[in-house]
C-alpha cells in the first residue's frame, strides 16, 4: 500500500493557510475594482480551512492532533474578523491596522 495515501497533510495545509493570510488582509483593504478577486481568494482560504478540518474529522491521519487546537481556533477567529470588516462600507486606517496586527500576531503564534 502507498504510504503517501496516509501521509499527515496537516502541516502542509497549515503552511498554506499561513501563506494566504497576507493576501486575504491586503484583499480586504483593496479598492472596489478588485473585490471579485478578493472574494475568490477569501472563499479559497475558507475552503482550505474546511479541508484542513476534514483531515481531523474524516481521515484521522493527523499526528498529534491536539497541537492544532489553538491554530484552528485562531483561524476561526481570523475568518470572523475578516467577515465583520467586510460588512463595513468603509475601512478606517485603524481598521486596517487592527487587521494587519491580528494577522501578524496570528503568524507569530503559529
């Protein structure tokens, strides 16, 4: 049997999510002309997170799954923050600073 079939993919998906954080943040603060691309990237980010969670629920191939509890909770919080900020018609400089700071802290914690 191919061992790669049972490979622990959690580190790869965690890395992918961490790489996309900045794109999501910058997309949030971009002008309206690029909103469609931002929506696509944010949806992709959320789908990648769902796939990451499925690794725990469906495959049971994740080694030491408890190590990801904080990461999962932080991603959930990050998604909620982005969704709340998306609802605003105008983002202030303070909003932008807050989102960037959350992204920075999140990367540092992970």
